C-alpha cells in the first residue's frame, strides 16, 4: 500500500520532488557548505585521530547531563568562548538541534519572538510549538522590526532571531539589529551557521565583522558542519543563559552529547582558522571578486544565489553542469520564493575552477 502516492505525484508534477544522490568525488564541489575546504584537510583529520587514540573510550556514551560530558567538550567550549568573546557556551549535535533548543526553551508563555521571515527552517519549525508566540518581519527590514516592538509593549520578554549570513540569499544581517535589541532590552539570537569562519577580522562571524561588544542579551549559534569541516554545533551566551539552556533545552538534556571525534576536529579546525585567518581572508576575497567580475553578483560571504525562477529549469541546468563535472545546488520552491542555482564559492576548489564554472553559468542566463 502506497499511503502517500497522491502527495508524491503532486510534488513530481510541480517539479518539487526531492531525491538523494550519492556524492561523487569525481565532481568539482561547488554545492556543499564546506566553505574553507577543511573536510579535505588530512592533517586536521590525522591530528584528531591521534588525539582520539589516546583516550580511554572513543564514544561520548551518554547525554552530557548523565556522564557524557568529557573534558574535550569543556576544552572546546572554553576555546570557542575565548575566540568569540562570550562568557559561556555549550556544544550540541547539530545546528538544527541548536535552533530547536533555543526557540523551544527561551520563548516561554508571555514572551514574544520576532523572527526574520528567512530564518532557517529549524527555527521556524520550533515556532510551531503551542507555547511559542511569534511574529515574522520582512527580511532584514529593521523598520518593520522596530514597529513590532511598539505593537507588543507588554511582553514579558522579547526575543529577536536573525541569521548572520542568510543561507539562501547569502546576504548579511543588518548591523542595526544589534542597536535595536540593545535599546529594547531584547534577547538577540544570531544564527552564524553561514557566517562563522567566513567574515570578520578573525573569521569568527558577524559579531567579529561588526566589532560588536558582547552583551548579556547576545546569543550566538554556530555550526561545525560548514566552515569547520566536521559536524555539530555550539551556542555561546552569558553564563546565566547557558545555565538556563542546560536545564530547559530538550536537545541538550535528552540527546547524546557530540561525538568525541567531531569535538576534537572542531577544536582543531578553530585553531587552524585562527592561525591562518589572513590567508583564508585573501582567498575568500579572490573568489568574491571572480563572482563579481563574471556574474556581476556581489556576495557578502561565499554563497552565490543565481535566480532562475523556474523549478524545472533549475534542475536541468544543475544536471547539465553535473554532466560537465561541476556539482552545484538547485534550490526550488518552497525552500526559496524563486528557484535559484546555489553556488558555493568554496576554497576547496581552485579559483580557476570557480571562474570556469561562473562562465558556464553566465551562458545560461
């Protein structure tokens, strides 16, 4: 019995049917979020494995609140806090879980959450919980955000959720959001999944880029599965907020703690990024220039969205480029308002290869 046959037919008819494809190492990778190419860095992998071999066990074994909190978890949390200027932190299994944890636990009855309409699907999913009252504001529209504060003056607490660099549009959050939240005494969640490791003087993200003095209302979420070349996530905030999350956030309390390998790899990747920030920044700027010169698209990070506005054509172009040796993303509605080619100008591929890909894409426009 095919219980969802009609739904699958509807998705196929609209050009929105998804499927898994085994990634091929023979393709030039301009599709993944491995921004700095660290997943290919064998020295990071070897160093991590050598450190793991010295441990008494290779698994985290349990929730960090049972006996799954290892010294390597603590060491990495402290290193992240030092690099980013935050008071305390906690690591989790994924960015998706981290967003669920933040929204589910911080937004209590009587609170109001203001969320950018293009916030990640994980955060949006958490707003569906019965106790969460949310209002979405137009993407990066600070005027509308300020207006929302006037509409809800009696909220117990106000929380604002934005992304550092937005995952599909690739644009930076407006710096004014920090000033607004400070003035309104609102908690500010910044999802730095796509900005950590990409922007800022030390490549730590938008707090670093905008030279923001860390305040008690600031909360930063970052992932290890993108620029850091591994898997997992972290939340940085005041000690008060981290203590609260450890006691209330279900993805922290009830999930097995992050694997020891991914924790060690994340720590080694952090060290690598900090030690090589100038070289990495130079390579990022080079790729941004290529995209601007060939496609006339200015990008704030390494996400290059090319609007095609046709679900089927996006897949046709993606498949054509794949046949020519290039892997890129084809993102369709409803994930985005208008179908796009999503190219990641990652450092894992050469600048010459990026230039060749951009020339090919330009021919489709």
